[in-house]
């Protein structure tokens, strides 16, 4: 549930008191899915409302976060300063920890058990770790340590990349087109410019380009939005090329992140992830760090399909550092192939669930007042939890014709 952990649910399997049979001969059950958040949604004080509302549940989790990381991350989240919290090595574990904290509140205070009420889980970029915790594949403490270490290496990679180009800027730029058709054409031109095939595979010419000179499509976020990652100068050159020679003039928006995530510049982070994932769990003795199978399928950022095995999960979770996050493909897969109709976003911020809401088919048979944002609920404020839990119960037996 970008970083967004998102849970998806096929309601016919719900462990709810309203279970019943479908009254229509050709009925199809709705589905629900939770999602987790990506970096950029962190803010000072984002845990405080949860601590105030549910102190007995939240206080022990905050202690666990600090004990796991051996420093007072909770104080940084509570008091700032914002500039320190926004640093990659702090922002990533802060967002991931907040998302899982909210999930624990749902479990402890409202009896919401993902293994009984959710069919799929996925998360955007960083959010994939919270999604794996929600799905039962990673323990909270193992995932938190992993995210902190991953973020530390990513921060170092960004500084080294900037130094390698003489102090030039690195980062990410979102590209927005008018419609899906123009986005497909633009994406093909981007791949051509970068020396890649139309499927994103590298051609021989791309292999010889130093990582610092490369630009990658970091995210495919929706039918009309992609994100480029790498040297800002190189991205600017690419955009000039598109405008001069391709007949495209897309809207380009520089993202707040000052790191080129999901690009070849993050190769050391991929290697560090492989090393950690090859070792045992630190929270459960010599047990494998990945539990297989989990409680429900988790959709991979890289393949836009559920992980197929423990080995594949480890491989793809590491590769996610340097490869494209196919969020749009993941959403389409759940919407079109798995017929997911209820989506639950858990964690700070609204960007991830807005991207889902724009990309899915509007649920039929549900009032617009019951399912908000195109079939997406978002839990980022304790004041809204009771209302959302009630809405989930009320739609438990809603069906399509």
C-alpha cells in the first residue's frame, strides 16, 4: 500500500460477518488491494496523530523502530528538522515505518487482518517493502534494517554521481503527455534515444555508455506519465531532442528527490540488497530472511506480476534499485486480469492512490459516495479510519453484474 503500500481484495474470500452468496447468475466478486508509499511524502510529525489516538498500540511500535535502527528515528520524525528528515537515509525508513505502523493500528484496534481480507498487495518503489511486510514475506524489523541500509547506499551513490560530473545535478523528472497514445510514441522515442529496444532492453550501443551518462525510465506511473532518472543535464538534452526532432512537447516537472532512483547509478544499492537478501533473518535466528509463501500474492514493481518464488522475490527486489517501476502495468494487471475493484492505500501522502484512481475502471454497483477516488480508499489520518473500515464492511458483498 507510491512509496505506497496497496492491498487488493477479492471479496468472496473475505473473512467478514456479511459473507453470503451472489444473487445473480453471472455475478463476479469485487476485489480489494492495499498499496504502500514512495519517497517524497515524508513530513515532520506524521506519526503524532496516530500516537495521540492509539497510544497503547503505537508507543511500543515506535520503541521497536528506534531499537531496531539503534537511533531515535521517531524523534526525527516528531521534531525534525525537515531538511534532515528529507535526507534519503532518513526519509525512506521513516515512510516505510509509518506505513507499517498504520497497518499495525488497523490490526490491533480494528481487527483488520490482511491475510483474511486482502487478495493482493503491492507498493510503489520504496513502498514495495511495506507491501512485503503486509503480505507476510518480510518481518517488520528485517525490512526496516534493509530499507535503512539501502537508503544509506543510495544517498552515497547520489553524491558520487554528482561528483563524477563535476558537481552537476542528478535527480528525477516527471514527463506528462496529453493521452496514452502520445505517451506510447514518446516512450518509444525515449528508448531509441537511450539506445534501448522498445521493450526497454539494452542494445549493444547502450552497454558501453558509463552509468553517469545514462538516463533511465525510472517509473511508468500511469497511462500518460513516466519519470526519467539520472543526470539532469542528460535528461534536459533528451527533452530537447524530443521537442526538436520528435514533434513532442510534453510537460516536464522536476521532482523533489535529489537522487536518481531506479537508474544504473544505483548499482551499489542493488549489490547491497543482494548481499542482505542472501543472508538470514536478524529477527528470527537462522531462518531465511524471506518467508515463502506469504499470506497473499505480492505484485513486483519490475515485472508487474506476482512474485513466483522466494528466489525470484530476492532477485527482483534487488533489481528494483536499478530498473523501471512498472506501476501502470501493475495496476492494469490487477484491474483488468484479476478484476480488483477495491483498493486500500496505507501510509502518508496521496500521490500513489491518485495514480491508482486515475487508472482503474470505476466500480459498478457501488455508490460514488461509498468508494472514493475511483475505487480507492486512503488511510493516512486516524480520524478517517472508522469510516473507511465501515465502508469496507458495507462493500464486502457488493458485486458486479
